[in-house]
């Protein structure tokens, strides 16, 4: 078994975030076999009983048992920490509030930002570890201007989009040993090592959202956010009624309950008026993207106006050619070379220079364009 560069010398202590899946299990095995003192830590993030009924979840239920089994097989220490209250406050409540406000949040980024790379990192340091290692598919590259975050070799597995909010100080302490491997290679290594989780299916959807029903979570956490309102066209004319804007996201086509002479899409959500605006697909097209809540990982203090970058507005999209139009400490305006219809407020906009993550922010809300007439 050929291990990648682990970035920690033999005999040194490393904490591995173990979710119970094959990726983090193989990472723990790499460090254990390299002669490091490995401490596996699993965070219990939500209710065991609920997770047991949600196949493909992570960080609860059977996954905690799987992580413990792997740790025992590798002969390393393993701890389970109850972060349920912290996870609810930092991730689930934020998710529900964002949806209730008409945004489209990404809880995986918030989990990395507020729990895994904040609280867990503090725990790793308190244990005297030289690094915190995870099973993310991304690459940490040492360069002349310090450590940088790069895309994974296997594009279909790249998770750098979800890591854009990682700070430079956090990145210096983190290790991503799987960044140069394919998922098939990781599974093969797990099987070679005899790990029971080698063939375990990947987690699906958002871990705390069973079967992808986001609205169910929002209604349970924020029942006061569920109120009826109007569905209107771009001229403001009422076309129908809805039971709550939590049932809608920007770009949605199915389940609108209204029809027109051409297919209709959700092009705007106004939580204050509880109004859902629909229009043709062309109304979704945007060339200008405004980002707030910025985090910068590139050279210098921040992006320069006029810089040519790649802008990624969804984790499943390739970065699209774009130019930085305006920049302030807390706001960035980027112009795409070609209009894109997948730009949703609340999602992340991540800037790249080739494979390198320069930074990014959260897509700000824009008022949908009104139709003429």
C-alpha cells in the first residue's frame, strides 16, 4: 500500500476526524501505518434514533459504531464527542433560518466552518496534536506564499467548494491525504487493509435532512416561518397561492401549482411579503454575482478589480470564466463571461485560479427583473 505525503512525521500525534465512512477510515490507517500516534475523534451531531432510520447519514447512529470498529482494528484511540447542541445551534438553526428567509443555504460549509474546523480543531490542539486530518477530497499545497487549497485530482470527487471558508491558519493545521487519490483507489486500499467499511455506500443528501425533504426540517425547527402567500408573475400579477415559501427554491420548476404559456421557474422569493415570483427560464440568467461574507485564501489581502478568475456557483459545476468587477473588504462583485441560470442567493460563490481556491463568499440576494408591460 503506497501512502501519500501525510505532512506529519512518524512518532508525532495527529487527530483524525472519523465519520465512520471509508474515506476517514483510510486516512486513519495511513497515519497509523506511518508510525504516528493517531487519535480518532467522532462527533455525534444529531439524534441516534433519527439517524438509524436515515440510511447513508453520517456522524450518528451506526456510523459511530463503524468508526469505533475501525479504530479498534487499527489499534488507535477513539473518542466520541457529543456535539448535538452545538451542531443544532451552528448548522441546523442557521439552515432553517436561511430557508425561511428565502435563501438556499449550504449546511456542509457551515459545518466545516463552525464545527469541524473550529471546535474540533481546538480539541485537536488541546490534545497536543500536530495536525487535524480529514477524509475530504481536496489538496493542501505548500507554496512560496504559504499553504494553499487546491482541487482534488478526481474532479468528480472534489470537495474544495465546500472548504472555501477555511482560514489560512486552519489550512496550515489541516491535512487532506486523499486529495491525490480517486475514490476507487481509496476503496481498494480499504479492502486491502481489511476495513469493514471499505464497501460502505457514500452518505447521501444533507446528513440531517432525511430523503432530501428540506421543508420538513424547516417546518419542525421554525414552525412560525411556514405561512401562506401569493405566487406572482414578473409583473406582480397573482397566479396562485402557496402554503409557505419554504417549499420553494430559486430555479425550481416542479411543484409550483401554477402554469403559463411556457415553463415557469421560481425567479424570486420575498420572505417579508411571503411572495414567490415565477417567470421564464431566461429570467434566471445572471452575469453579475454579488458575494458577501468573504474569505480570502489567495495572495495578498484580497482580490483585485480586473482580475480574471474562475467562479464556481455550485459544487457540481466547473468554475466559469469571470472577472472581478468591484471589491471592498466585505463585498465582491464578479462578472461572468457568459450568463448563468444557476445563481441562487445563499449558495457559495468560490473563486479559482486554475486548481487553486482563491476564496469566496455567499451569493447575495438580488431583486428579480420585472417583465416589461
